[in-house]
C-alpha cells in the first residue's frame, strides 16, 4: 500500500498486448471447453459491476529534467467494469475485468489492460483457474516483497499495488496439511514505464521498445511457481518458489540512435524462494516476509519485518488507530540486480479508521533510508459519499533526497497530490 | 459474526453436561425443590435450555439488509450474505462467512470468523481490489460492525460459557410470558458490564436485550421480531432493531431467504478459500 515499488516509471505496451492475446485465447478455449461439457446445459447467473474514476493529479513543483513537461494539473479517467458468469451453483465462474485509463498528459499512462479473463472451477478439495488472473501473496505493508506472480502496473501509481493481469494455469489443493498451489505462467508481461515527457518518469528515459531478455524465448518463456500455505493456530505461513522471468527489469544505460542516453529494460531468469508469516496475538500482528533470489549476480537475501498494533476505541470513540513499523533490508548488488529503494530502511505508519457509516480512513506513512535519510512519505484519506461514490485524497512526497539515491533522485521534484472520485455501479 | 442470532452449537454439549451435572447436585440438595435454586442457577438453566433447543441445525445461509439511521433520520444501507457452519468438535466454535454486496465500493469483501469458547476468535478479511486475504485482530469485540449500532460481540455466536447469569424475574413481554435474565460477559474486551435479556418461556427465544456500557449505564436496546421456525425446530428472528439511547442512532437488520442444511463443509470456511467466496 504505501510505497512498495519504487522502481519503474516509464511505460510500454507491445509485449503486453501479445501476452494478453495468448491469455485471452487460453481463457476462451477454456470457456468453450467448459460450455461443451454435458452437465452445463442449465442457465447460469450474470453479474455486472465496476467503477469509473476521475482523477486529478497536482504537481506543486517544476520538474527536475528538461524533457519533462511542466505539468502542474494532470487529469485522467479510468474505467474498470467486471462481468461475472456463474453456473453449476457457483462451482464454475467466468470473470472478465478489462481496465482502461485515459491520461491528459502521460501517453504511456493512457493504457488498456486485461486484468482478468479466467475460468474458475471449484471442487470439494481443489480448485483451478485457467486464463488471466491476479494473485497476491504477502503480509507486510511497506513493500510487497514476496508477491511475484503479477507484473506491476507501474504507470498507475508508485505503490506497487496495481498489477497487470497474468496468464496462468493454476491448481490449488486443499489438504489437512495446508493449501498447495501450482502455477504455470505462459506469457510474460513487460513492466510499463512512463513517457519521456511525463512527471515521475525518473532521471533517464526508458526505451521500453527494445527490452532484452536472458531467455531466448523472451516474453514467451513459461514460468513456474509453487506455494504452500497453512494456518497453525495464531500463525499463518506461506512458503513459495518461483522460477522464471524476473518481474523487475534491470535498467541498463545505452546510447540510442539519436545519441541520447536511455535506459533499456533487461529481464533476467531468476529463482526466488520466499517465506511470509504473520503471528496474530490480540491487537498485535507480527509480520515477516523474506526472499532469497539467484540469477541476478550473487544470490541475495531481502526481508521486511515488523508489526501492526491497533488501539481499538481510541479515546472512548468508535475509531481505531493502527500503528505500523517495519524494517526493510535488501542485500542485492545493484551492479547485477535491479535497483531497489529499500536496501536498509525503516517504515513507520499510522492508520486511523473512524468506523463511521462512510468508512472514513486516514493513513500516513514514511520510509526513511538508514544511511542517507532520504525519505518518501505519503498521506491518504478516503471516505464513501452516499451509496455509490468514494472520494480519495493522496499525497506522496520525497524529502531530503540524497544525490546518490538512484530512484528517489529521479523523482525528487515530482511530489504529487491526487484527488480521486470514483463512482461504483 | 456467526449466524447473527443463532446462538448454538453442539460444542456446548460438553459444557452443557457439566452444567447439568452441577444443577442435578443442586437439585439433590434441594430435595428436588426448585425453591432452593438460586437466581444464578436459574439464569444459567434458562440459558442452557435455550442453547439445547437450538442444537443440530448443521449449517445455514441467509441474506441480510442493514439500514443505518443517524440522529437526523438520514439512512444508509448495507446488503450482505452470511453462511454459518455448526461445528461438532466441542473444543472449537462455529464458523461463519460474511460476504458484502452493498454498498458497491465494498462489494466482494468477505469476512471469515472461527469462533472460540474462551480464546480469541480467528478472523480473516478478504479485500477484492488487491486480492489480498488478511488475518485480522479479533480483539476488537466492542467496535461497530460496518458503521452500524451492532458491535461484533452482538453478532457472533452467543455461547453459554461466554457469560455468567442471574435470573431477575418473570414478566409479560407483549402477548408472551418472559424470563428476565441478567448476563455478564466473561470474555475479554467486551464493551458491556452486563446485558438484560427477555426470553419467552414457551420457545426460549430472545425477545429483547438491554446493553449496559462500561460505566453501567443503558447504552442500547435490541428487539427481535418476526420469528419464523425452520425444520420444525429452529426459531430465527427476521427483524432485529437496535437503538442506541446515547447517540440517537439506530440500525435495523432484516433477514431473508434463510436456508438450512445446504451441504456446507469445513473447507468452505478456510482462509485459503476466502478469495473464492461470492
């Protein structure tokens, strides 16, 4: 939620369209296979819902780099409908969730994506998903370290919470000893980056038309993942392994045909083993995420660990106040692995939930580098209006940025305040 | 929030046996005379009987509409569905799954609760926008449920062992005759010092409950009406009216489409299945 993905900020579309097409074909063939089953003659249920969001981003400062337009007020609109068709008493379900954003200034942020198009089949002790879907793993708030199935939709926000749909075959077995999930991931989604003239693009433009891959199969490399998850009383644990194309690209400087220095994304083959765990004790949530990754220079270790403590009924009111603290470590060598914001950082945050009829929530959080004291922090507020609307206000600020900080230095003057009004239908 | 008003599960049969044993000892000393029964014993016996009459419903499903009214008379609406599973193991509690349909911004949000007898409940929340299942703290017993006048503790299963009891008097309640029983929460983090419950003598159904806050002043009144009987045994109120006397706010909860013994299994109530709930 608050800042997770630090890295990407330019954009790209081609490979995404191709991967979507593969996934679409996959889901459609699954759909027709499902429909041709003899027991599926009875009519199912349709459900339509979704949202339309108008957004205004305000940049208080002039941009840091010449190529960037001095955009101060940047409106955009996003639409995300959801169509669900269910049959066999809900044991079979087709979900279709397209997404589109039209941005007044950032051409790369104007984009469409297939968030979901999949067939879910639920049986007694297993279920399966065929098609494009979104999968979340993890427990911490400041960084989603173990969450690896989906690519970041990095043009949407800098918090790492918006994801591109991922084509997959997923089988989940529910057993006494836990849930075992297997994933076959055909088709890789390249990370989108912001336009050269856009705010939040970073110090150098990214040439995302010329991304390179370690695998000769490029974006058609088939990736695999397996995960076991179980609850032991107060403890929820997940252990996973991923083998395939790194969702994080390295950004390699190149001189392009115009004689300009640009960054070219490079997607390595990696193996990543991860652990996530949460211990829930009264009002305390103790959280741990850790990974060990090979394939980008020396094998490295990274972790996020911390707690969330909630004061319920603050000052005799209905409001709750959650206090969050996490430590982030990442041991990667940035000569061989993608740059990361949080190598040795502390995160502190607070969440106030008023528990009123409008579900009013306030959030504040900051990540501070232990070495340089470079800081990024965010303030968020949201509230429902009537039955169908929601208003959100977010501010993201970069302060005390060290010149050596590869990521923050590129967006140091791109503090942004976002006002979003969403209509749900 | 295990089946909002269905208070019962077979797990209590163990507890019940102990309590009945205690009662029979009392009965022996009292030479079979009810006169020797203390108000505490009588209160407990009423709770045990009410509990016994609601054993064996297995599982249920219902649709709920919640209308929240503020002091100015403005209303907002929630729609949700609840599935409940009676658990046979006497050491653990009932399980429930709540899925939100309205308002639309929280559509698809799902809440899973494994009720415990003395330990804190296990609770998970599914947030559909992120596809994230989050284990949450269950220490928040007295907080409002989705902004309503119902607290979590008003909605979760009302285990016999979660209170101590004291019978106060018998009196008329509408057309019926009621036991009036005080009960005192023994679980941690309750927002109440006590509750006073009117239970009808014919069917042992809760008709009205007064809730007293931590300062022991009257906070809320709950009235249960529109009772229907299912499977020739199980009574369910279809309207729950909760009035907050201190804020002037109120919440009306109406139940529709009750179904019993629909074939739910333990597997439908696990955190790893929560993201499939609809």
